[in-house]
C-alpha cells in the first residue's frame, strides 16, 4: 500500500531529488558525482531487478551441513576386557592406554589397532595396580604413565613394554617430548598444584622437579618450537624450556569465564595457538601471552570438552552434550582457529564419556576413545576418515549414467562426489595425500589430480569401487611422463600443464600422461622475473597463459603442434600484456567470448575485438567501481581468490579484512554493467569459499559455492543462510548517493523510501554534508502479521481460520511459525495451514519520514537485520531553508 503527502494550492511545491531505480554500487566517484541509479555502498543487496533487494540465501547441501566432508564417524566396540583413558598414534599403530580388571583389581594395559576397528589388548607384565592416564609417541618410543602407583612404562613398538625404575609424583596429566628430553606433569585428583619430571633416556629413568603450587593442577602438556606448554585447572598457560622451571605466560580464567576455569588442552596449527576450555570456550594467540576469545562457552544445552588437536590442516576438538538424555560425541572443527563448526557424530554415549586424552590422528584417520562412566567396562572407539580440507573442486559427468553430474571435492586423502538428491560417494587416494592447492579435472572419462610441483599426478578410472593411483610412467623412449604440477587444463584433447617457472607442457593426444619435450614444451619469457600460474582456453584454437605479472596467448593449438614434414612449429605465441597477471589458479573464468580474471589489486577483462578477432586487455579494471572493497582484500592469501560466472553475473570470492579465507563475495551484473557491492556472512556460518561450480539443483542449473572445510552451498535460495543447525538472517545496508539541491538555502524536510518488505527490522539514518551531520530517523521498524494499513481494519487471524492469508493491506505477509501445539487443530510443528500461503510474499509501501536536514547534499542509509527488504526508490524533498551559508563554522 502506498501513502502519499498532499499539498494545498498555496503551498510551495518541494524540489524532489531521488532514484526510482537502483542499479549498483559506485565506489570510484565522489558521493555528489555518482550517477543516478547508483549508490555509495551496499551490503548483501542484489540489484538484478533494478531494485536493491536482500540477496538470496546460501544453503548448504543437507549431508554436508551436518557431517564434515570425509568424516563418516563410526562406532567400533572394543571387545577386549580393557578400557582406555588415553590414546596416541605412532609406528603405524593406534595405541590406547588404560586398564583391565582381573579379579576385581585394576591393572594397566594397552589396547592397539592398525585401523581403529580391530583392537588387541596387551597386558604389562609385573605392573602394579592402576590405570594409564597419559600416553605419547616421539623419538621412536612410546611412553605412558599411570595413576594409583604412578608407574611409568616405555616401548619401542607399542606391544612389548618395560617398567621404568622411576615413578611419577602423582597421576600423570601431560606427556611430551622436545629439546632432547621427555617431560611429564603430574597432579593428584582435584589438585591445585603439579610436579614436573624429565627423562633424557627415552623414559628409562626420570628426575622429578619442584612442586609447582602457584598455577593449579596440570591438565595437558604440549611441545612446540622449543617450548613446553602446559595448561592448568585454573585456566593458566605455562611455558618452560627445560621442563623443570615454569613461567606463567597467560591467565585465561577471566576470558573463559566459567566456574572452575579448567583448560582442557592446547595445540598449534596454521600459525596460531588454540586453547580449549572444558565448556567449549576457545581462545587463540600468536605468542602465548596475548589471547583472544573466538568462541564463548556453551550454556544451554551444556557441553563438556576434553581434548584438542591439529591434523591434516584442521583443528579438531572433542566433547559431548550432556544432561539431555541423548548425549552424543561432538566435534568442533576449524581451519584457522577463528571460526568453529559444531558437528554431532550421532554416536550415542550410553554410560560412556570421552576420555581426557581422547583424540589421536594417523594413517588418514581420526580416532576418539570413550571410557566407561558406570555399569560397563567396555570402551567405545569412534573412528573416521580425516576431517578434510578442500584443495580443489571440479565437475564429474558419469559416463555410465548419462546426465548424472557430480561436484568433486578434493580433500587430503579422498575425493568426495556430491549431487543434490543423491547419496554422496567417496573415492580414496590410497596411500597418497594432497596438501596444497591443486587441480582436479575429468579427461577421457578418467579423473586426474595435479597435486603440486613435487608430487606425481594421480588418476581414477571411474570404478566406484576403486581408488586413485599414480599416473604411470611413459613407456615411449622419446617421450617423458606428464610433469608434476598443481595446475593443468584439458583442452583440444590434450593436457596443458604448468611445468615449473616458465614452461607449459602439452600432452600427447594419444596418451594424456605422455608428452614430447622437444615439440610440445613451450618456454615463454624464460628467465624473466615472472612465473607461471595457470592456463585457460580461449576460443576454439587458442590458450591463454597467465603468469603472475604478464599474459600470453598461444594460437593454432588444435591438432598437430608441429609440421610432420618440416618439423617446424605450427603454433605461435603473442604477448597480451606485461603489466598484470593472474593472482591464483582459481582466479579466471570465461564470460561468453571474453575472460575475467583477478590480478593483484584488481579484477580485469580480456575481450575479443570485433575488428580482427584478437584478444585485447581492457585498460580500465572491471573492479574500478568497488575500489574500496578491493582495498580491504588480504592479498597475502590472494592466491585463494576464486571466480565464477552464472546467469550473466560474475561472482568473486575475496578474503577481506585480514581474513585468511575467502569470507566475502562481490558480484558484477553484465546486463546493467554494475557491481552489487559486498556480500558477507554471519560468523556462525564460518564461510570460507574455495571455488565455484555450476550444476543441476532441483532441475535448474545453479551456482554452488564450495568451501575449504568441505561444504557445498547452493546460492540464491530462500531468505536465510543455512548450514546445518546454523540459520542466519541476511543483514543488509544501503547508503544512497548524495542528492544535490540548487540554491544557497535548502532544507530537506522529508525523505521517502519506496519499500517492499517481509519480516523486516529496518533502521534509517539521514546525512548532510558537513562535520558529523547525521541523525537517526528510524530505529528497528518492524510490522506484525496481524495488523493492516487500513484504519480500524480487523486483525488477521494467524491460524488462517478465514483462509485469507493473502488479503490486501496486511502490513506483513511472513508466515513465521506459531509455537508448536499452541493452537488446537494446528500440527505439532506449529506451521500454519490453509491455502494461499506465499512465505516470501512482500508488502509494498512508500515510507515518508520527516528529516529536516539542512545543507547542499543529503543522503541516507537503510539497514535491515531480519527477513527481506526491497528498496525500490529513495529520495528527498527540498524546501527553502534557513542556513545562510554553505560554510560551516
């Protein structure tokens, strides 16, 4: 419904200035010089319809929203008579330390497994009663410590154990090796102190240090970069070089802010220390002294955490939800330690809880042990393929099932295949691993992985029961095997492989894994201060070669590369530019006949000229209109930037505001030739885009975002960003251009905004040129579903008893659920019933607001935190004002 202001016959008519359509963002021109239809800034808006609309949601495919890629957790019940308190991995063996219970007395034992499925119990001869509370492997030896009689054991293979002549002072709470010595920390149960000890002969004998009574009881011990690090029951972080003399590095009690202040563990990875509190609070530090809380504790429902580790490029913390009657093992994961995702393994803990040292990683497998709580002495072993980081993605078209297309995600140890409506599949990399940004590509119905300049490529033959294997060596005497590389392009029935700093190797058409070094090795600008990044097809017969600071074009690559008679090359290369190049292997895509790519500091276009059908580099960067956003990019990880094209729009994922991952998106609309501004995400989603892929979703080709931590999001779906249990509203912000008014005296008495909303919560601020000249006009404006714009209209019945959901003039048409079972006759879910429901239906209206701004220029900012807002038009009405001078004093 629209509401308009009327004027009398003698009223001075206002001078309006505004926009009836909105096209995009202009961050290049000064605010007063921005052209009509453009705005100064936009966050999370889509301008496709020439209105500024809340962008569509990013929604994670269901199975990847609740279960991390490569992480199908399983329960393997320990059938031995032993129970475990601690676990480690070494010598290709998982070794858990605990106890067994012959004739009612606890005795130490170890339980071993090569695969975390089949376990074997080994007793320790002549050991006194007690149970092993800590176990570790380093320097070619296993070392373990027990409580009750405080014995210490050591073994070279994890199977045959020897009792040390020394004992620990109390129950061993931490164990680590470094600087040529083993160090342990021991505390009594609920103790407020601990005793350190060292061994310089691999656990054979030990020397106890001085009782440390100022820091609390020890809870964990970790060694990194020449320093032993201990955590305590009072949330303190301690450091020592020799294991005997300890110094307080930090006190996290106030930061963690929970009753007992217990720090469950500490680890290091991706250049940051992570400390885990036992209620789920997590803090990070670069120096062990200054700490930042990145996740607060869990309050309702409460959760208990026990151990933390860093494995295969990812942090993993283990805990449980308790007090709900359905307690299960939980894991928290993060790549960089800043944003964490909670997963439920769905492994129910019946009389079991995770052990205090419950996590071990090895052989591409993560293992969690749970020990008894009451009523049983069986230990539950939860095992998994590793939580995998994604290093590449691609599209796989199944040759045996025409029309079935999968998104491939390349992880550390396997490739995941996912498609909407289908159960995911996983193909192992066998004994091989991927640890760097790579390329995965389908060619001749095989899938190839180029996994770095030091690793032989892998391939898979399409057998769903098979694994990836090494690309075979060539059998031809004059040919070489295809080079080791992290980037390759399949084009014109050949692989074009980046080969070192200056070369591109073209495979043989008859054999993709062979190439001729004499006739199919292209050396481009050899010896220059530049290096190869990637190749990309152009047209039907050319290949664009991107270096870091230059771009070249190889032409005539179809068919033979050399004349079979003369031996002369049939190809030719041309330099396109030597001023700019490509920032990373995922930073280029095709736009019809043109190419878009990301260089250092800019997004650029390579276009096909109409005059001579040649490739030309655009002088002005495409990203000129978003220069402020580009100025916020963390170019130290610029190689992670990825670019995609869908529905006449360019999507570029960027790491902004010092982020180590691509946490924001910018979108360019080729139809209107405008940028949409910045798209960002709520921190609960932990967005870290690795690449883009276009595949079928519900019968339509849709753009998908693949993340570094192994999730796939379909874009432009609904009103919320969703990943598992995390459902986030999409908060928007729009800052209009500056509207200019003629004359020396002007007052903008009124502003107006033509809006369409669904479940909004919006605020408006008006600005005028001058120092700090702004005023909040409207704060947190919302509408109820029951009210009408018509005076004295009857309220809408939210049960839809009159089946009139879409009746005219309602202020809000959202269908937010009623409380489950709150109204008789409603389903248990509380959802409304009846016909005519359109959950995303918007109400249109003109919103007039008194502003009384005075000045030459005025603009406004509209923010919205829930639901959807569509800004269709904005403007001011100008009247003769009271300001006598344009100069402010």
